C-alpha cells in the first residue's frame, strides 16, 4: 500500500521578448522618431512635436498601440484619440508622460502625466492620470477618463517599476519645494497611496526666482531596486559668471513597501562661465552602472557631458568617468530594445548619440557621438519615457494539476493546490465545497479547484482514477501428502513476487506453510494477499477392534471405530449368527455397549467414504467381533 501526493503548480507565462517588443516605436522631438522593430533603428516621422517628454506603448508583438506627449494622445494610425487632447502633462515637462498597463486588463492603460515646473505654465501643479481603453473606438483606443488629480505640486519627474509581487506597479513622482519622493501603487483595485519618502536633496526653484531648477529626469533600474535622479540649480554671480550645481541622487528602492533609502547624494559642478544642470539619467541593463547627462544653457548652448558611475563601489560618486564633453547639449538618456543607451541632442541635431555597451565599466562602454540618423527631423531634449511595461516574473510560481491514481485498498490521497507568493494571498474553492489549499480524497472522480487571486481566478481539474489488481488466494487450504495446490493471480499483473521467490503468475504448493504474494499493475499500484496451506493424511485408515469386553471395568467396554480423516458417508451393521440385525448406525462416532447380548462372535459390515483432492474414496469391509465379559 502507498499514499500518492499530487502538487498543483501554477506558472505565469510571459514572452521573454515582450519587454523589448513593447518599446519598438519611439516618437520624440519635432516630428522625429525611430522604429526598432527590425532590430536596427530606422528613422520615422510622426505628428508628435515636443520639447521634452513623451511616451509610447506597443503590444507584446511590437505593434504600436498609442503614444503621447502628456498633452495629446495619438493612436496607432497617428490620429488624435477621442478625448485625447488637453491632458495635464506638457510638451515642456522632462518626463511628461508614462504608460502603465492595468494589472488585470491587457486592453486598458493608465497614462500618468507630470506638469511643467510645478504647473507654472498651465496652472495645474498636480500629478494626474488618464485611462486609455484600447477595446474602444474599433480597437484604435479612446481616452475614457481624463485628468484624475493626484498629489501636488510635483516636479517634472515620473518613473515606474514593478512591485515585488510582479503584478502591481509603483509610479513615482517628486514633490516641488520638498525632499519628498511619492510612490503610488497601481493594483487591480486602482491607484493607491502615495507612500512618501523624505530623503535626498530638496528641489527648489533657482535663487533668482527662475523655476527651471527642477527640470531633469529620474529613472528606476530594470531590477526595480534602485532609483537615480538628476537635476541642477544655478544663480548669477556676476553679469557673466554663474554658480551652477548638477545634483545627482542614487537611492535604494524597496519594491515591497515603496520606500526609498539613500546610497549616495552628491553634487557635481562649480563656478563656470555657462551653468550646467543634471538632466538625463539611465541605468545599464545589469543595474550596476548608472549614466547622467548634464547640459548647458536652457537653449542648449554651453558645455555638456555624459558621465558614468559604478554602483558596485563603496563610494559610487568617486568612480565618475566622463565619457563625452560637447558644446551641443545632451538631453534625455534612454535604454533601447537593441541594448544601447541613446542620448538626445539639441541645437537642431538630426541624430542621437549612443552608449553601445552600457554594462562595461569605463570608456569601454563605447560612446558614439553620431550613432543614428533621424533623417530631416531634429531631436530635442526628450526621448520616450519607457520602463519594463510587461514583466517577466520568476519562472516557478508553481501550477499544473496532474491526473493521479487511487490504488485499490490504499490510503486516501492528498490533492494539494497550495500557491505561495510573498505578496499575494490566494483563497481556494474545490468542487467538493472545501476551501483549504489541499484536500484528501478516497474515491475516484473529477475534482476541480479554483485558486482565487486578487486580480484573477485560476482553475484546474484533476482526474482521480482507481487502480490495482484484485487478488484472492482464498481461505486456508489443506493438501494430502505428496499432493499439491495451485494458486494463480491472473495474467494482468506486470510484476509478481511470491514468498517462495517465484515471479510467475501461477505456482504449485506441495508443503505446509504460510504463502503470500505481491503484485503490481501498469500504474504501479501494489496489492498483497496471503494464505495458509496445511497437510493431512488422505488415505483415511479406519480401526475397528475384533474384541471388546463390556464388563464395567472401564477398559474396552464399548465397541467403536477410530479414524484420522473426515468421512462423507458411514454405515455399520452388526448381526447375530442367524443374520438378525443387532445394531445399525450411520454415526461414525457411535458407541455400542452390547447390552442384553450374550457372549459370542458377531458378524458386521462396514461401509464408509471420504473425499481427498476433489476425488471420492469408498471402502466396504466385512468382519467379526468377539464380545467377552
């Protein structure tokens, strides 16, 4: 006998290439763009025109869905979506837009927006979101909800990463005139939060009253555990000189709680003829290196650099490597589907720069100034604000219910649908009505389980079938000396083992003893049985004395027979000398005392029968017995 244990395993399957396919379409700049669907970026033209921020989203096959500069939403056909104008982002916000899919609906998306310079241009300083439904408008999409206000005032920064549960999404902003990072959690119930982390540098306007200080970008690494934030502050010292500082925060992020903790916050810069401000930021794919661009004058003039920092160092800011110094300013940095980090260029540049091997420390990362042509359309400050929109979760969130077997005469089996995850607590419902993660069953049948998760319900079915070979060696048996008895378990067993050492289906037993057999069927179900075989004398000798003495001395006082077998027939008849019957009986246990009969010799007949080895044996005897007193 054995107990079987079946485990329900739930696996979330996501295409390994989806994280790249979603970002194949890049609209940016003044009607500029790149298409990465062939693997190599190809210049395209779009209706989008933006000084800075924008965002786009494609499906898991790389087919464009929609794009936006934070103010307007265009569909895949480059038409403005219904209700797709007047959103609370801005063409002049560093990260004006960010697209987040609904955790429980692949047809709907949140479009988060960030205002320019705390809303001073449009009068709306708050973070906000709108909802795009791609199932509407014949599959071309519709903005079904617009400008839902969140916290404010906020700066121009906007980024996202997945919660540790691999399903929900953290969306992060930074407050204006504050050191507060705010993190909203997008779940299947909606937008929750925010979680506030007061850490790092406070973001204020310039001392001269300019609000330009908080422009710049922040970014999460692909691992979701670090955030980098670049910006600058400057003020006039004299009519020709400026004091400028490019600030750079690198923070640890707890993607379970949404809280940030500091690795290092530092400043870069000093007194220069033309002021410099931090702007673009991007992580290498391995998450160990981070890149920052700073820029010169607001119109794109002045010196501009791209710098690399090694986060594996105990002091990352002291690992700075300046990869490029240019008079034509660098803008946003963005990791592309081809694995390169591209840098926006200003002053009418019709090309992008690139870091071709961003996981490599130092100059070996391969900075290229004129890396890809944009055709006739110029770049500006911004590149699409992309993040890992479609997650590739850990491979073993176990679930697949397998059909199983209930062996005859076995213990009940356990069906276990336990689905474990550090952040999602499921509930269970079996077709038996039980609500535990596992159930015990003792009969064949179809069992269905629902694993109910916060955003979905997973259902699977298991067939429990019976197996095992029914064998019966019967009751205790006895055999005659030198005879045998045959036991046969039948031909359907795939393996047989007898206590005699035999492995055949049939054996013949010739000796007294205990015999047992173990058989297994094709499914591995094991059945056992046992029987005792006794021996006996099958000749059945019967003894009848030729003299008895009924004198009351207690010795040989009665006439009877003695035997060593079981009789099926018996008859004893005693006669006197004239043939008259003195005693007749069919009881083999008879006792005759000879009462009233004189001393003498008397004749008898004895007939009896017994069965041995399924054969009937009979004996007929004639004789005489003497009665003495």
